[in-house]
C-alpha cells in the first residue's frame, strides 16, 4: 500500500516489522572471496521475508533481520558455477556493547557439496581490509580501459 499524505494530514499506516540479527558475513568460495556485486538472499518459505544484500569487497555482506539459523543463496550469474549456498547458525556468535553486529566468516558451497561449518568467528579480531590498487595510473595510460576517473575534454 502506498501512502501519500498531504501537508498537515494524519494517516494510519499498517506495515510489517522484522525482528532479527544484524550480521557482517565474510563469504569465501574455495580459496577466493565471493565476487564483488554478488547478491546474497535468505532462502525462506515465507515470501514476506525478502532479505537480501549485495556482496562488497573481500566477500563481505551486511544483512539485517536474519533468523538465528538459515540458509543464503549467493548468485553472481545464472550458471551453477556462479552461485553457492551458505548455511548459517548465529546463536553462538559473540557480541558486545560496543560491537552489537555479529561478525562471522563462512564457506559458500555449490549445491552438490555439503555445506561447511563456520570458518571463524571474527567478532574478536580485526576485519581484513583488501589491499589498495598498486598502480592506479595504469587506468589513465591504457586506451582500452574506461576512463571513468577523468572528465570529458573542455569540462572543469
């Protein structure tokens, strides 16, 4: 339902709320991180629980409203080689007053393999930050690359 109140109007709006865990997961498939831009979606019988997020650098994905246990489908393409699944259990992940977000790493496995348990609980260790690009100047020197860092000629 869409609600468009006018200025000064009072409108009753009913909507579902979601209660669950906040989690920063680091996902690996084999020895590599799950690709940047992959979509991680909670597999749920309830169609109203549409929980998904985009995987960032170093396989990290932030999700909210997650149940204690469940399964994620992670996709970055349409083929079986471009998707994997993660079974998670958040009941025993430590949190603190200054870090209420659960931080955990999991192995993402293809449908044919058995799901892997938690790789590590990173709530008490520093997060890994990906290394910076070593030679950003090469973006400006290679004619076949998109030059998204430069403005068109004549613009300031």
